[in-house]
C-alpha cells in the first residue's frame, strides 16, 4: 500500500486559500494512492460550494477519491430539499453512491453514510449498515488493511464531546472490530486524535483504532487545533503508521506533528 490521505470537514464556503494551496503542495509531495473525504465537504450544501469542492478534489485526488456526506452537505434552510432531495447537491458532484468502497490487494475501505436529514447534526448507524459492513469486512484477506469511514465519531476523548458520538456507536465498534476492522475513521468535531478502541472498550477483543481528522482547510478551527489532515502508510504487513499533519500559518505549510505506530492484529 502506498499512502492514504484523510481529509475531512473542508466546509467549502469557509475555505482558506493559503491552506488549500499548502494542502495541494502536500498532496503533490505525498502522491496519495487514495484520498478519503469524511464529510462536511461544504458549509451550507450550496451549488457553488459543491462546485468549488469538486474542482479542489479533482486536483488533490489524482488517483482515487472516496467521499461521504456530512450533516453540512444536506440543505438546512430549504425544508423541501432537505426532506425530498437531501443528497442532490452531493450526488451531483460526487456521484450517486453515498457508501462507496475501495479495494485493492492491500486495502479495503468501506464508507458509511451516517447523516440523517431528520436528525439535524446528529449521526446514526443503523443495524442494517452495521451488518452490511461486518459482512464485507469478513471477506477481507489477511493482507488487506481494513478501514471503515463514518462522518460522526464512534469514539471521543472528552466528556464534553460524548453527545457528538454516532447513535449506534457502541454496536458498530463491537461488530466492526469483531469482523476485522483495523481503523474506524471519522470527522465532524474538528478535533484530530488517534486512540486504541481495544484499550478503551472492554468488549473490543481485536486491535482496532479510531482515527479522527480535524478540519482540513476551513476557518472553522477550534482553539489550539489548527487545520489538519491524516496520512496513513504501511511499513510492513503488520505495521501501519498514522500521522497527523497540521497547517502552520507561520511556515505556510503542513508539517507532521505526530506518528502513531499501529501494530495490526494479524
Ligand atoms: Fe464539520
Ligand atoms: Fe459534521
């Protein structure tokens, strides 16, 4: 496997030109074989915002792109559109598959649409989605790194964030880790972190990590958390490196701030 680049919460409409240019430079250095876009692509699901996002991802994801919608990619004020065509804007630029998959010899990526037009910000994973992903994971080969992608997080580190977890997070973590997931990726809260689910959940019996991305290019950053992206690479069949790269305004570039070595359960 070469390099995977996770980009999240771009919130086009609030994008920052200098940060976008720096991210384009990083991507041209890393040459990721796959870009994973974990939702909140736009700020308000407007046509121009989706168009700007599409042209940016055409330049940044030269080889392959997997994208899912976030709660911001569903119209908020247009109630008719929200009820009857919630994903029309997203589908127009990223295609009709809201739960895309990517596979090659070394990688299986399964993306899940966790947005719900009826739930405003909250995300949900249904029993059917949990089972479908578990069945797909069970078909993975030993060589494949297995990644599940959601928008809202399955796991948070702060008590103040527990309300942002996906409805169904407990069942999803248990089922997907049992079925062989190595990484569950998310975004939504604009807080980047990597944490071992097998240490924080007593019913997780395989090594499985949550990898959360911050906001990549939006001005909607939180205090002490600049724009960031995650870079995943594989050192050998049992070892993966998950790195966080932050944007430094001083240097006008993304730079690596940490690297977690994940020893896969194989
Ligand atoms: Fe967001
Ligand atoms: Fe979100």
